[in-house]
């Protein structure tokens, strides 16, 4: 979506300045934010794409004023209310005062190490039929501006590139986020020149690659 998170190539945000020897967490509460978010996700009420979209849907002023894990927690509040695990009354009271939905499953403390070691559920899926595009083919990304979730970044829309790899099928995030089904599609790695993405004055040696679902692409 064209939300506050999609700022690749946008002016006004300053240079990217990686923190040397950056710790995993900058405050103790961030550890708890991560733990609560993963534990709530393990209940099985939403998928990773809906979770991402909940973060993207924060108001821009709220998004930019929030730290990384503050965004996570604010999105988690949205998801918990949406799926009837908590209500606004619960948040105001600081306790469970209203009836709540029953989760599909619970992640208990003794199962956390094994669950984390296993990782998230796989998102690769079989797709029928041959690939629409082939290795080395020139393609153009579609220029669309959805109000929902998408994995095609704004800076790469309406741009011409070359297929660098033909991947297998994967869950289509654009339909999976709003609960419209997995609708798997084949994925392609597409390489773009710096000039194609950033125009005049771009570094001539620069190349950027993205993984694009098949419906994002059309023949150049």
C-alpha cells in the first residue's frame, strides 16, 4: 500500500546510518514486545501478511513518531481487537472485563524454544502451469497504487527490468492479508538498473533486485 512505511527513495528522511555493534534490543520492554507479538501470532488468528498490513495501516503521524517495537505493539492492539481477543473496555480497564474469543492454540512457555527453532509456517506452494516469464526476459512492473497490502515497493512500480531468476510458487500477500485466500503465484527475481529506478544522476554501477509475484509483471 502507499503507506508511511514505503519510503524507499523518498526525500527528507536523511541518510541511512547503521548503528555500530547495534544490540538486538535497546530497552528491556522491547524484549517483551517481541515475545508478546510472537505469542499472540501463535494463536493462529491471523497470518504474517495481515500482521504486516496492520503495521502499515497506522496513521503516518503515529507511524513516524513511533519506534520499531512501538509500531509492533500498536499493530498488535489492532489485531487483538479485530479478532475479538480484547475490547476497548479491556484496554481502558487494564484487565479482561469483556468476553473474549477462544484461540485456536496456545504457545506455552515450555514449547517456546522448539517453536522458535522450527520457524514460521512455510509460504511456498505448488502452482499449476508453466512460468509466464523466462530467464533473461525484459519485463515491466505494473504501476498500481493499492489501498491494501502489497509487496511491490512504490519506487519499483512502472519500471523495466530483467528476469534474473524464476522461483517457485508462494502465497500471494496481496490477497492473503485481507483474508481473501492464499492464491499462490510464481515469484521472479527482477533486476533493475539504478538509472531506471532513480533517473538522471543515478550511480551507473548500481543495480537493485526485487522478488516480484507474477501478477506484478507484464512483458516489456
